[in-house]
């Protein structure tokens, strides 16, 4: 396997010694653990603080190919969880396709279902085809074709065609149908497939009568532009499959309060969350805003949306109005419902070194240390007795307040100067602050500074569990993953639920 992001200093430690990117003793993980950590933190094609995009992508492909053949059952569960549990889109698609390629070459069955499981949104069959064509050419193995076709049957309908079958896409719905030959589940979907082919090949065939949503959209598109602003009935817009994005383009004018109020009743939960700033800028009325706030704070809506907790912090940072603050705090608390209530004494270390200021979300609204702070403080809020420490080249203890909301604690963490920057003295932070705690949790990218101990957790007795949550997925870790030293990735409440499972002696330590 190619070796990325490590230094070998034979003059200091003998040939082959592995170090972190900052020169501390490092530990190479077994392939499944390395793939797990990289998968949950990998934004394909993106540089990271210590590793370039090309190196990182190549390492990901190599790991996928190796693990998919060596442990196909684990790999199938991993890909499904990566897309539907960790909510990682691009990396799961790449993993499914590269894993299928390796399995077909090795004669390992089951790749059709793996490919299907990775495609959960209607634009993803096209993305899968585009990736395959761009990387491997037009020859596509049958299991890959059939997996993509299965997903197309499951995901293609009138509204998804209106939303995702765009002229600017390199691979259209019709291309997917042409290449993979999906079998329509009923006559209406057969009409849709034929119409998608007509659209792609610019054939002027009449619209099938069964496609009523497309007919309603065509009627709206026929209205003169000057009359479109008067269409404000939510039922009319919904019947034509109008999303807020398509409404903005169709009106050919800025989205004012009237336009937003017309489309808000049919907007999805995540769309509402992302547009709070736009609602305020347009002057959406307080009565409509109250309905939005009620949906944001509803525990059932939060559970169904599967929005990751960090998004509430991102929305809170972006929204200028105080009318969203309390609903977002409530929503975040609901999203953290599965964070375990830890007994005894817990030391929680939040890495706020310079490399943790790298982007955690693709849009840049959240940094790695934002995500680490959210979950570190959530764990503290649920723990019986927690010591929270922010560390880089120096440390500060963050005083917890009983009953404080997580968002309130994050605000205080920021306002009181606990985001440090600087180096990553993980070993020093643990040595200074470990005081007979019953467990240690470290939220970090693991790229510790050089130190004199065997590993960063050397000051913690071997019988005391040390849990590392890695937010970057670099190859080299800061502590071995043996005995009571555990390393995970993926900041979700379900992931943190593994702590009590491990301590209860559960042998299966994957979140799937």
C-alpha cells in the first residue's frame, strides 16, 4: 500500500518508524479501521491540512479495493451505513463503485446491492455513471449496471426529474436509462422513462397523460413572466413540483416575503434550516416564521430529517434573527438524544490547534473545531462528572454549567477564548489533566506534536478506556487501537453511543 502523510526518520528511530505529520510517534491502523475513519471524514477531491486531494483520493480507492475483497460483508454494511447513517454522499458512491470493480475482478458476489445502497438521492445514479465513465470508461460490469438501475427504479419519479434532470448535467436521467436499462415498476414509471429519453434526445413527442405533475409545470412555464408573481397559492405551486429553487428561477425576480410564504408550507426540513437568513432578509412575517420555528423544534421532524447536529450550529451562526435561536437550541438537543449519559468521571479533550481550523463542511460554514466543540460539550452535558479541556500547545479548562444548552455552551466556549490555534500537544494535555478519571475522550485530527512518551495516552493506565474521535481521517494515529484504546470517526449521536457498549464488553464495535 502506498504510504501517505508520514515521515520516516531512520536516524532517530530506526528504519520504518512511523510518525504523525507533526513528528509524534504514530500508529498505522488495520485496513478496515483506516477505511472507516477516512470514509466518514473524506470530501472527495478536497485538500486537507496535511494531505493533498490526489493522495487522499488514491489512498481511499486503494483501501476500498482491499477491504471490499477481504471482508465483503463488512464492506457492504459499511457502505450502506456511510450513506444512510453517516450521511456522507460522494465518498459512499465512490466506495461502492470502486469496491464493486474490485469484487467483480476477484469474483466476489454481492456488489449489485452495495451499489444500490449507496445511491439515495435521484441525482446519484447520474453521478455514479459520470464517475465510472470518467475513471474507467464505457465498459461497465453487469453488477454495477444493475445496481445503478435498481436505484433509478427506486428514485426516479416526476418530481425528481424536475429537480435533478438539468440541461447542465453531463449525465442526464435519459443517459442512465440508456446505459443501465432499468425495468419500470409500473406503466406510469414506464411513461416517465420514455419521456426522460425524449428530453435527453430532444424528441418532440407529446407528454404522456399520466405525468400530471409535469403537465402542471408546463402550464406554469407558459405564463408570461409579468404574471408569475401573482401565483402564490401553495397548492398550485406544489402540484407543479415547484421547489424554492425552481420558484426563484421561474419568477425571474428576487424571492420576496410573498414568494417565500407561498413555498414555505411545502419546503423540506433541511431546506428550511438552510434558508433562515433568507427568510429574515425578505421580511417573512412572524406568523409564518412561528410555523417554521415549530417545525424546526419538533422532535419528530428532527428525527425524520436525520440532520446531523453540526448543521444546527451552522444555521445558528448564519441566521441573524433571535427568533430562531431557541428553536435551534431545542432542535440540537433533540438531535443529540442518543448521546450517552456517562457515569463516573470523564475527561473530555477538545483539540483547538491550528489544523482543526480546517473546513469540516464543504461550504466552509463549520470548522473541525466547531464540530469537536459541539460533541465534546454535548458529552459533558450528559456526563455525571466531566472535565472539559481545550488544548493546543497550551490548555484551558472549560467550566461546565448544569442545565446549560449545548448551543449556549458553544457560544460561551467561543466568547471566552477557548479556540486557541497553535500546535497539537495532545500528550501534554492528557498528562496535565488526567486525574484518576474513569475514561478519556479526545476529539482531534490526531496529528500530535512530537513528545517523549510511547503514545499520547501513556499517562493513562492501560485499564482506563481512551476514546479518540478523529475528524480528519489521516492515515497515522496518535495511539494504538488495542486493548482499551479505541479510535472512531463520524460525529453523530449514534457513534457516541458506542462508548457504553464498549465498556459493557460488546465485541462488535462498529456502528453498523
